[in-house]
């Protein structure tokens, strides 16, 4: 009797998956380079355009539009597929890079950063949905790890290249490089986008089934989650949330200034809070603010992760410049460490032996535990009580923890979602950290604007200590984020 041939395990290098993997990794690499380059030169831009008081606003601006972009992109992806979402992201990316690179004032530069956040939100959700539609479930952890690995080269070379270009040519050239690179990246991604289905073939009913992509519904892998808000209402509330974040960001920058600007800033802060609180309850999964088990707690954990790691990572180059008097290239070393060790953590998390022998709750506890411990390094470095190598070594530990936690959250969100709501739930998991980082940057931006003429290490230490507290809160939430059965 003839025997069936042995089954082969799916591989990203297989002919049917390689076009998607190549194009997606190229886009992630471009986004990583832009992220590292902008973070490296941002202190230089703020000084050159006489806009240090808007440093917090420039840091938070992409997060404001990211809120709207992720919500719209999630709904758009569920209805029309990821292709139009990614194309819109590319158009926004070009516009944002050009405006930032040519901006004559810090205010216009912030406008370019707003467009950059729009592009990032469209890219993140579009690619995540493309993963779910184009790949079998067994390849998802590996592709998320590959996305993290795509940050390695930009993290190694991006800060030094951006710093060198800023020092030798000028910081404006850094933004124009991204526009040039998008052309070949779009050409690589085009086959993968064209082959993706325009609509989800699944159902939102939550019935037990496995889609043709191999993505299991919650009936097979976990409990059904509460349905999100009606799509049109979600988009409207996302605009309200973005308006609230914009008001908080602008208000935080104006609040410490004299004359009429101070009271206007205070009013904007109050308006921002009034808009943000109800809108978050509407656009995030029910139970997110209380950490309900499953997708709500995963979303909350992602928010705490963004507040902790993103805020400190965004301020490290400025701290190294102001406290340790490092130049753009030297200050960019912290960003190199961020990307390299994030990628290392993601690779470890994606190993089959790790996936088989550890639970989601265990991986999240390890990730957030390393993050909490590692975040103490930048605090000590701000106070100049440890040598720079030791403070940055601790930051590397935090990077490993983030690399373990972030893809674990992304993969588990897809596992607990139906195919019909993958876009909405993925969007929520990206939305939460954009909100928490924007709020954190608004607060830290107010402190920086207040102390712009005397930025000492104590200012950065206080801000980064708040990030340590956020990481510890994420550690406490790890078990609930894994789900009721964890």
C-alpha cells in the first residue's frame, strides 16, 4: 500500500510566501530607518529651528494622527482588504517626509510629523492584516520575529548615517532619503498586495471555523471577545480622541510659557482631558481600562509597553545630548541598542522551542520583568551615577524585554480574534500605545518646555521613573492579558 508523503512545515522562504515576506520586510525596514533617523536628528532640528519648547509636540505629533489612522485602517482593512490601506500609507509617508525635510519653522515640521504618524498607522494595521490573510497561523510568530529582525540593519546603521548626514550635509537631507527609498520598496511589495483578498472570507459571528489562511477563530483558540463599537461611531470617536491628544500636546507645550500662552495652554489641557476620557472608552475594546482578561488586557498591556519603552527611548537622545553633551551620531547609539536588542528578544520569542514550552503568560511576565529592570539604567544614567556603558547595557536588557513582549501580544491578539475583526482588534492594540505615548510626551514636553534653558539630569530621571512604573504595571497585568485560561 502506498504511503502518503510526509507533510512539510510551512516556510517563509517557500515560493508562495516569499513575495509577501520580501515586500513586507522591505517596508518595515524603511519604516525602521525613518524612525531611527528622525529620533537621532530631532534634538538638532529643535535647536536649529529654535523650537526646543515644541520638542514634546514634535515627539507626540505622529501619535496623534496614529490614533485616527489605526482606527480607520482597521475598519478599512476589514471591509476592503489591506491593499488600499498600504497605498494610502505610502502617499502619506511621502508627503510627511517632504514637509518635514523642507519645513522653515518648527511648527511646519510638527505638521510633517503629523503626516508621518498617519502613514505609520496605515502601515502597521495594513501589514498586520496582510499577515493574517496571506500566511498560515503557524508562520505568524516567525513573521513577527522577522519584522523585528528588519530593525537590525536600520538600528545598526540608521543612527550613525543620520547623525553623519546631519553633521556633514544637514538634517533636512535625512528626510529626503526616505522619499527616494520608497520607490523600490513599493515595487517589492506590490505582488503581495495584489494577491491579498479584498475582503475577509470569515464571519463575525464567532462560530467555530478555520479560515482558508489557517487562522483559527476564537472558538478554537480562546473565548469570544466583546464586539467593538459600530464602525462609523468608532471612526468618529477616533477623531475626538486625536483632537483630545492634540489639545493635550499643544497645551502641554504652551502651559509653561508666559503671557497669554500659559492660560491658553491650561485651557487646552482641560479640553484634551474632556475629549480623551470618553473617546477612549468608545474606541478601545470594552474592559481595556480595567484590564479585563483577553484582548482588553492585551490592549492595555500594549499601552503600558508603549508608555514605558517608547517614552524613554524617545527622550534618550535628547538626554544624552543635554546631560552628557553627545553629538547626534553619538546620541544615536541608544537607538542602535534599542533596535538590536528588541530584535534579539523577538527572535527568542519566535523560536519554536520557546513557543512550544512556554505559555503566553510566561513570555509576557519575562518580557515585562526584563523591561522593568532594564528601565532603571536610563534613570541612573540621567543622574550620572553610573557610567554610560552600564546605563546603556541596562537599556539593552529593556530592549530584549520589549522584543519578547511586543510580538507575543500581536500574535495573541490575532489568535483571539475572528477573521472578521482582525483589523479592529489589531488596530486597538496599536492604538493603545500611541495614546499612552502621546499623553506621556505631552506631560514630558511640558516639563522640558518649562526647563528648556536648564535641562538637568534630574528632569529626565523623574520622567523616566514614570516609565519604570508603567513597565511594572504591565508586569502585573501579564496573566490577565494571556486570557482567562492562562
